[in-house]
C-alpha cells in the first residue's frame, strides 16, 4: 500500500493506494503546531481503522509520498518518516525530485509542490494542453502545454477566504455557509452573499480559463480543463468551461511521482 499525503494551507488530504486504485482517503485540518509525534498518533488512529492494514503503525505501508505547502509541517512529516517509517521508501516532493514535468517559470523553486504534482497527474490522465483549476485556500489555475510542460498559472483568493473577508470587513455581514441559493437574485442577505460567492466564482473561473486557454493553445477548444480541490463541487454546476472533475488529482500525482522516483529503481 502507498500512503500519499497532500498538505495544504487549510486541510491535509491523505490517500491510500492499492496499486493504481485509491482505496481509502481522509481529510484533516492542517495545524502547523503539530509535532512529529502528534502526527504519528493521528496517522495511526486513521489507518488503524482500515481492514487491510495492521494494528501497528506502518503495518501494510510499502511506500509514502508527501507534498506540502506549509514548510513547518513538511519538516515534521520528514521526522515522522524517519522515526516511524524508517524502513519504508518515502518521497517528499521538493527541488531535485523527478516529476517528469519541465517547469518553464522564472524561478521554478517558487512554484508550489502541489501545483506541479497536479500538472503531473493532468498530463498522465488527460494529456496536454490542459488547465488545472484547484479550489483550495487559494483558487489556482495551472497551465500545461501540449508537450507536458508547466508554463505558469494564475492565483486568486479562494472561496473560503472571500467568505471570511466579507464577514470581517462588512459591518452588517457575517460568515455564511457556502451553498447554492434559491435564485441568483438573493431575497435576503445570506442568499445575496451566497449568490455572489457561487456565481461570482463561476464567472471568475470561466473568464480566467478562457483567457489562459487563448494563450496556451492555437485552438482553445483543444485545452482540457480539470477541476480539483475540496470546494470544486460548489462551482462545477455553474461553470461552463470545466471538462473533468478529479477530486484526487494531487494524490494521483503523488503516486506517479513516487513510482518515477522509487518503484523503477527498486
């Protein structure tokens, strides 16, 4: 079994692969204050519930692949792999790790590991040219060329950030549940805010994707648009440009990177 861990700014997503198939997944909050020992206890608690794994930490785990946008958590996870999974091959995605995707950026090292991993999975699953729209703490748009190169992207405030900002900065507004309202024209303040968030972000996605696609390919219709991230389902039904929804895109990318760095040299 391969354990994949995608550490985001807000949530950490874990996936368990049996071959190419994801057989279990968990989503937990990202807490930069957790120590390696606390993370190990958390992992044991989650994986101890799976029938294919043993009771002891590490039983049934043949490999680990990790990417993180929070450096302090990456540091602690590195310690987890050393202390608790010492005999298990582990790949932490950072500069020097083979991904198979050339990064055509002014400073490749500043690109988030999760964005590169998403590009890896997009190329493998759908080919290029492609645009990955990841609905996380930020909404990111990552462009992949027809040759499978990561050529750049767009970063915008995420859905939850926008909701929190409205609640904090609006004197008569408050934090709301992100849900589809009864109609575009809100009949109360909550529905008006929900409409602005849902349809506003759908419009943002359509606008940004169309502009990126025109720069990315001679024929924008050749570009595959893939949505991922925990909040993607809120926008899927309202966006006109999304072709595919792959909620485990980053975890799949981690599996591919693990195979390219460990399995073929084992």
